[in-house]
C-alpha cells in the first residue's frame, strides 16, 4: 500500500547510486618506459605483433594508457607472465638478467603509480549497494526481528571476482527498486503488532495420533498398497492391529490421558511422497522465536513372509536396536521446507528440544532421515535384515511460543515506540493512534538515527516527512502513513548503499566496513562508539565481532562464494549411477555443516592457512564418518574428530561439499576440479579455454577413462599449455566420486556385473565397476610427482605462503568490496610477512588486514 507514495521519490533518490560506477576517462596514449619498450621490441614482437598476434595479443598496438582499465589489465598480464618466466617461452632467446630486471622494475613502478593515482582520486572500491544477504541481516537487526526472511524477495546479486560484494556488479535498476520496496514493506508489516493483548506462549501439545497427515497413512488406497509406505500405530512397543485395520479408534484421546500418552505413529521409511509426516494441525500464529519439543523413539519392525522377508510386518513391533537421527523442517505450502534442526532419539522414548525461529503460517515436518525413501516399482529397504528392519515412532510435539520479552514486541516499538495500538471494531485491523502532531516527525527522526550509519541531513527528514504527510493527506491512517515513510528510508541510498569517500575512512565508515566484513550486517552501538583510530581498540573490537554468534554470518556468506558452497545440492546424484546417495538429504545437510564448522574452527582456534589444504581433524557425524569410511561415530551432531594417521581426508579439498559442487551429479572432471584448486586454494586462475575447443564429454559407459580423453585433448597445442597446469591437481581428486566417496574404480552403465545392494530409493544397483582410477600426476615446472591426494597435499603445503597469499586475497575482496589490484600486492606481502612466524594463522591474517591502510581507506 505504501509503495505508491514512495516509488516516485525513490526513483530520484536512487539516481546517484546508479551512476556510482564507471571507468575513468581514457588518457592520451603514452609510450612505455624505455626498458619496457626495448624488451617488447627485442623479445616480444616476433610473436605478439599485428601479423602473428599469438594469444590474441598485439603488443605493437597496445598503448601504454594505464588509465584505461582494459589496457591496464593487459599490462599487468604482461608483467605477470614475464615475472613467472613464462615469457619469452622456453626455446626462445631469453633477455639478459639486467634487462628483465629493469623491465619488471619500470613496468611495476608505472602500474603501482597508476593504481595509487586512481585510489587517491576515486578510492580502491566503488560505492555499492548492500547485497541481499547484507540487506536481510541489516533489516533484521534494525527491526529486532532475527527471523525475517526477505533475501529471496530480492533479485540475485551480480558477482565480480567470485563475490557478491564488489560494487561493479551491484548496480541498481528500477526492477530492483520495486523489489526493495516490496521487501521493505513486508518486513515492516511483519514486525507491527496485529493484536492488542499479548499472544499466549503457553506450551501446547500436539499428539501424532491426532494428526490426519499421519493417521490417514495407516490405511491403504488405490495409490498405495505397499506397507513400506504406510504408517502404523503402536502403544509403547506393542503393535495395534485393530487400530491399523480401522476396527478401533485411532486414539483414546482425552477420555484416557494415560493411554494417549503411550500412543505413537511409526514408519520404516523416511519422509518422501506419499509419506510426508507433519504436525499439520499446528501453524505458527505469528513469526518469532519458539521452543519445539518432540517425543519419539526407535522401534524394530518384524519381517514379512519368508519369500519377501524385506517387506515389513507392521503388526510385529519391538524395541529398536539403535538410536535414530531425526531432522525437523518448517514447511510453508506447497512443500517449501526450511531446515530447523536435527537430533537423535533413543530406543526408549526420548524428548528433544529445538529453540528456533518460525515464520507465520509454517507447520512442522519431521523426517527419520537414516531410513530409506521408497520409490516404485517394488522397492526393497536396504536396511532390512532377515529378522526385520528399523523404524521410528513419534508420540507428540509440544510448542511453546511465540516467546516475547514484551508486548508489543521490540520490532513494533522500533516503529511506534509506546503509542497506543487500537482497532475501530473487532473486524478492523490493528492500527496505531497518535494524538500529538509532532509524533510523525519525532518517530521518523528516531528511526533515521537507528537506520543510517552516518548522521542524517535535515533534507532527508523533510523528504521522508513529505511522504508521510502526503499519505495522510490522501486518507491513510497514521500507522500506514508512517510505514510509507519507513519504507522510503529502507529503500534510500543512504540506507542500502555503503557510501565511502576517497581516502581514509572516518570512524563510522570504518565501523560499517568492519561490521559488514565480519557480521555481514550493520555495526552495533558498541562498535559505532569505539575509538577505532586506536590500534588496541580496533583489535579488541575485531576480536569481539569474531567471537560473537553473528560471525557465523561471515563464515556462511564467505564460504558460499569463495567455495561456491551455496551451490551444494543444486545438482542431485544420478539415480542410476549413485543410488546410494540419491535422495540422501542427511548427507547433503551434513556435508554443508562440515565445511561451515571446519572454517569456523579455523577462525575460533586461529589455525594456520595451510589447514585449508590439510588437517589432522575433520568435522564429522555418523553419516559423514560412514560416507568417508572412517571409524564409526554415533549421532547426527557434527563435531571435531581426530583423523587416523594417513587418512585421505583433512582440509577442504576432500570434503563432500567441495567434491559435490565440483561435479555434476553424474561424472567428475579433473579439469573442473583442477581449475577449482588453482583458483580457490592457490589463487592462480588459468585463462578461459579457447572458444573453438569443444568441452570433453565424460564416458558414462566406461569404455575410456577421463585421463585417456584428456591425453588426446592435450595433444592440441592450444590446449596443452593450460592443461599441463590444470589437470594434475584434478587427477589427484579422481579417487573421489560425485559426492566425495572414495573409489578405486569408476562406475559405469551398460553391460557389466552390478554389485549386490539397493539404493536409498529401494532400487537395485544397476551400475557396474569400470576402469581403475589413476590419481597420480606431476605438478608443472618441477613441482614434484604424486600418486594420490595425500602426495598432492604434501606438495601443496610446502608453499604455505602461496596458500596464505590466496586466502588473504579472498579476504581482501570480501572485506573491502574490491579485488587485489596490482598496487595492493605490496600490502598483501606485508600482511604475509607480519604473520609468517606464526604460520599465517587465519585470525592473525584478519587482524593484519584490518590494521592496514588498504582496509581503512576507500
């Protein structure tokens, strides 16, 4: 409703943000310094002139115009290739050492000078808007509503240098402005009180045997006549055939509370169509914090007839033989699931609690995630034994909440302080009453003071006050008129743009940069009041932010883009080649947590940068330990575990999440994984492939290995140079399949003997073992040979400085909103020098970065 008063004003307000980007005007073309010119003429133009133009580079036509971004980037590339000894190439006449030194010195000085001039005039980074992660977190903190979900209401952010933090990729369009308006209006209305009296938070118990979604699944229909896809009633551990046959009521109900407390609904399969078990009689009355308690236990269900012993006999039930993991989801129709938490239940009735945030209207779905997911035709439970199979019985869920510290809640008070909330009659919506003509301006100033990270101007007040007054003049009540003004604030450039002036950042701008770096959100009052010009205070505040629970927002967002962790689960393991992973949500969710908690442990314990390549520990639970073939664990909670000596695990490269996002669900590619290691771990990005060279299509029939195909590919001269660098590291990961499981042989379809076994979908394995995996390789330029991933790790950690250099560069891009430019390289080396004695530890790198002028300047 408020948008019609806001959009015309915001179109004008947003105009400066649209034009914040743009390259500097080209300067008059200049000749390069003498040593550079001599080197080019004597050693380079044979291959890089207008006629030969190798690598699409004509140095005779490349102006030394370092104000032109494209020309500048070309000269940086020239510098890097010469410094690395790649140019002139081997076999060509090499320049004298003195000429090479002078060439690199003069070219470096020119590039650094140009970078410094640009930074002085415009700053390293461009002014940018918040990305949608930052916007959601900032609005949550402002409105004191940590449960708000508005990120998905905004368009996907652009990316540059792999992050969604770089201003050049975060432009502002009319479409985006409209979406910001919608998201802001939604957020404001979500925190506004909708009733006068305080909502009840008294615990309410919901019994499984009173839930239609669970009880109806006890009875067969024309769509389901298979007992593995049915629920069954139990009283404690005793089966109830009469209830299952419909000859007795589903529950004793309130007539016999003692019996009702023993009643449960059981399953032998995890939640999947048609078994989607939920407490559908509960719907969260409002968004907010809740405590959810569950009571469930493990059972053992007897076998079917002798010839079909894998079919469960739902009338033969006994105590379970082990604990079972349970995952709880919030569900918004239709089938939109949000992970709330996981826990284990034992063989005795077990009560577990989850403290979580729910959205208005969400119901609760539970899933016995270790159990299989039956898919026709004729599924067979891979967990079934000749004397039965495991199951889970659920008794009840208890909901306490919404848990409120006061009423109206804190978010409402941010908007309307303590003004009385009233309604005209029982059918009218709640509104806010104002009797003082000064209330609108007073509340607006209060809101601006909280929302803006810099002092607001009087002009701002009058613009937003004008929106409120216009809305009032057209008939809106006080509350909706204020919401129109607040929406305009949340969509104004001073709120959603991180504005910084060239040069040293002032105290508030530095506080904002630090907070959006380590919290992915706005600075709190303590950070804004701190004297960040004092290095000791700056260090204390950095540690405070890192030690705060909000630092998890940094960990998750940083990994989402540095490692592409956000793409985890974007592709599913192939149902035929990898049926043992197919539909295994527990594995995917556990793998995601493993990587997040691994990096969080690096941060907490200040571990060395080389830990990203190799570590003597991993973050594991039962499912991951089983997946990795490690000593068995029990339980769904992911925690730190020491690895056996000689384990192939440890570090990021061998984690299931990374190995999944670098595969496509069907096949793996040493090229893709090799590029990933070069870019993400070593910071040595290879050039893109020539457009005329087709991609390699892996052979899923198993006739040829990917190594054999790549050998033919590398026979092409245009491919050999890059693939010599890319492929070796990728080959080392070939022992890991599409979900990071260890393999000695590839899987293939077609003629061949399939191994015994059934997938999580209940279907017999159809793949067969094909060619053996060869994970050996040789790093370029005498980097050493290896036989498998262990050998590769040993070689990579020898150059821990490069690992730390790359990690520092990733942190700089994420933390400052600009990539490491040529002129920043010296600062990177200073950071490395200051942390080398301690092994380039992660928290130490962050402290060193935050203390630099590079971080403290635009």
